[in-house]
C-alpha cells in the first residue's frame, strides 16, 4: 500500500465543482506503486466520483463530467442557431438535385432538443404524381449513398444489386427449387422475374393459371387451389346464382380432425349432425345463418383469411375436405368466424365479398357492380 505519511490528506478540500468526502481505494500504477484515490461529491449532486489527488491538484478533473456535457450542449445550441440562420437564407425553390426538383417550401421540422430543419416539397422525374418532402440537408448532401429521388432510385439500386449477386439462371433454379418444396405447381411459362406474372400448372388439379412467381415460391398456390370450393359452393357460384339449397338456413362450422387433433376442418352444412365420414372429430363451434349464400360467403372469406395455415397430411391427400384443413387453435378459429359474421352484418353480401375474398379481376369487377343490390335471401342484420 502507499505510504500514508507521504499521502496528502485531501478530505474536506474543494476543487472547482468537486468536494473531497473521504479516502478511497488505492490504485496500482504501471510502475508497481500505489496512488491514493478520493471519493468526491460534485456540485451537480452526483456523489460517486473517484479521483486521484494528483488530478484534483493539477486541475485536470474539475467535475463529474457535467462541465463537459454543459459545454457540449452550449456548442449544439450555437450550431442550431447558426444552422437556422443559414437555412433561412437558402432559397431552394427551383433547384434540382438528382431526380428531385424543389417545388415549394414545406413546414420546418422541429425536434425536442430544439433542432430545426427546413423542408421542401419536391417532384421526382420518375413520374410519381405525389410531392415528396425532403430536408434541405438531404438535398444538399454529397454522400454517394443519397440518390435524391422519391425512393424509386433506391429500389432500382437494390434490384440491380440483387441481380448482380443472384445471376438469372441461379434465380430460376432457386424458384424451381421452392416450387418443388411446396409441390403445388410447376413452371410452364417463361420466368422473367419474381414480380412478372407467368404460367404455372397445378399438380393437384391439372389446371394452368397465371400467377406471380413471388407468391408461388412462398407456397401460395394457384387460383384453383386457393378457391377450391367445388363449383357448387364458391364465390363464382354466388355470382352465377347456382348455390345449391341457397334459401335454407345453414351452419358455418369448425370440427377437430379425429386422427389429427392439431388440425381444424371448416365448412358449411344444412344439418350439422350429419357428417359424411369418420374423419371428423369433436365439434369446435357452429354458427347458424339465415341462408346458405351467407354461409358460403363467410366460408370463402375464412378460407382466404387462414390460407397460410393450410396443412394437409399425406394420408388425407385424396380426402374430399382436404382444402378446408387448417392448423389453427380452437379459440382462434372461433374468433375468426365471429369476426367475419360481424363484418357481414356491417357490410352485407357484395361489400363483404369485395373486402374479404380473393377472386379474379373479372369477378372483382362484377362484385363491385352489384354493391348496393339488396335481396331478402342474403340481407342479414340480426
């Protein structure tokens, strides 16, 4: 330990903002000697400041650090004032930066620390009809990463970078690998990129449809799979008026699967007590509606809402109800049906179908035309 007879007693001494309270632990130096440290209290109220006597006496340590922080805040305030004066003097209207042309001044942005930035409405050369708000600092930036656009240039740069890192043939092979993983369809058209529609053939139904590659490689499936409800109970059948027994009260139901309790079977039935086979387990929930049209509409929306939860065991690949299987909790499926029932009561048939179902563009247009039509068969507000 340090020789106490050689240590200067600093207790009670004051140095700028620090007042020495008591002796602290000695600190070992690189030369093998010990240096006395002192606990100090700062005028700002901070108590635990451990400083050597030498630093106190030579003035190198004057506070707990609050002096440095105060000076930094003062410098920042001065910079903000100077920046505000500078920004107010710059007229950016009419100036062009990259793809952006400054159209007019926008309201300034003020942050909680008092910093203010001038902003401007800008027009992008890409043809985007909306005016983009950018700060003056952004516009004047010389940083090569700043492309000065509404966002289109950044997207183009990402696409170019992606294509450089993933050559075309490599992307095609990856796409086919993803299709093989889900085993729902095969590519029969020409692959251009993941955002350009091309043709696929369904491995289950043998039908050919156009689809987005980005959706197919995520396992979304073709229209014949997503809307596979048979020709009798579907949105298309509602539009054609071919729903069977459409005037009868019907149930929208959810059953457990007997051999797969983690799976739920959803569907529509006039008589909930008559089940066509023994695959069904216990009933989870059943909701009675005034007509089969309403039940089919809610079922179609429920299928689309829970499509990403679709799961089919190999042993059920030939079972008629396989497209209505979902891996979902009992509580969640019941809450989903209740939500769609309330939505139907609020929107009624055509608005409900337009909002909650996945259909073709032609069917979407037909549904939109019928919004406002009324019929006692599918009106329901009870």
